[in-house]
C-alpha cells in the first residue's frame, strides 16, 4: 500500500548538507535550485564522535534520478542475537540501522518506492513485519535516530510497502547495496529491496 503526500518537499543544499528542514532552508515545490546548491558535495551528517561506535557509519554512493545520491547508515551486527522479530520487533518503527537516522541525500529528483522526492535530504525508517514492511520517508534527518515518536511522524512525507525475502546466507553486519535499480537491505537472513526511479 503506497501513500504519497499531496505536496513534495525540497530541501535546499548548503555546504555538506549542513542546513536542513529545521533551519528554514526550504524551497517551494517546483522552484529551481541554485546551481551551486544542486552540485554541493553530498556528505553524511554525524552527531557525536565516530570513534568506538559498535555500529560503524557506512556510506553508499550511487546514481538516482540522473544525479548523485548518498545513503548514510549505522551498520549494526547480529552478534549471535535473533534480529528480525526480536532485536528488531515486528510492528514497531525502526531507524533501519543504528545511531543517526538512515539518511538519503539526493542531488537530483528521484522516486523511492514510488514516492517522488525533490533534491534534498531525507531520513528513512521502516515498520518491519513478518510478511510485509512499510518504509517511511521523512524530512527530519538532523537528529538522533530514536525515538521515532509523534513529532518525528508528523514530518513524514510519504510511505511505501515492500516484501521481504530470504538472503542466500547469513549476513552478520547490516548492509545496503545498489542492485538492479533498487537499494537492497540485507541483515541476518532477511533482505528487502527498495525500488528507485526517475
């Protein structure tokens, strides 16, 4: 089940994506971005010290919508725990990683799971289920990844569903890959594809 908002959000890039929705840096839907804003180098927003984190920050660079894209996420490990359904409970919002929210930075407009996005930065979280996952795209990305409370849900701009499958083998550390026009999330014995488009 796909839900799109009636409006689309554009977050104007400033150096390193440092400015965002919370600082009044929004553009109206359809407004052209300044060339220097659209071409700013994409980078992850880090809160606190990276040293000593149990779940390291990972970056995945790829092309989406004819432009550069960057996915930033904390990569937790299973460490002999049951992940899906226990460590990551079914039916509850999850930041799809650890530490900061999993964040997608886009230099060009693209669709993610059928949700149309303007160039900008978006957090991605999910509500996993045994037979179906619902992913949520959010304009609020400059924060710690939890809690995903009503204040966070209020800035959600679209959602979509995806069906999980089984991995070919155990995946100890959660990972994202860009595979066949999709972002593939793999962890433990579960993988989920997030479709990308123009």
